[in-house]
């Protein structure tokens, strides 16, 4: 929940962010020369973080819960219960990995927002 709250913070312009895609983000970074460009990049990276938080992390948590429910039904022996615990462990590792990616996208967003503020301060 704390990570999701971090993602919701911010207020960068989205007018230019709509044009930033996976295919052109590197070009847009290279061409970023104005505060508006950096605000758009901040929004792009914040949206990437939101996507990870709402999709991948939530999805893996659903899978963990499914393994727990299947084991709790008691229709498996100890060997299968151990395998399901191993599967939950892998899902938790994926969640940790996605959280790291999420945090890095948030940092990229914050850095571009900072660049935009500094550029506006010089005008």
C-alpha cells in the first residue's frame, strides 16, 4: 500500500507524456530541452511505475494467494505442499524484483521532475 501511495504523488503535465512510448523514450530523453519535456518524461516514468504496481505486483500476489488456498484445502500431500511453498517463494521473489523496478521508475520520474523545476527556476 505504501508503494502505491508513492506512485500517486505528483502533478506533472500529461499533454506531452501521451506521445512518449517504449519505442521513442530514448529519443525523447535525448531531445529533452525544456521543463515541459522533463515533466512529460516524469509522467511517463511515473505511469510505468503505476503499471508495475497495479499489474505485475498485484498479479503475483493473486498467484501467491491461490497457492495458499490450494494448500489450505488439504487435498494435497506434504510433497505437493512443499512444492507450492516453493512456488510462493518464487512469486515473492518476483514481487521483490518488481518493487525494485517500480522504485527505480519512481526515481527516474522524480529526477525529471527536479530537472523541470530547476529549468523553470532559471526562466
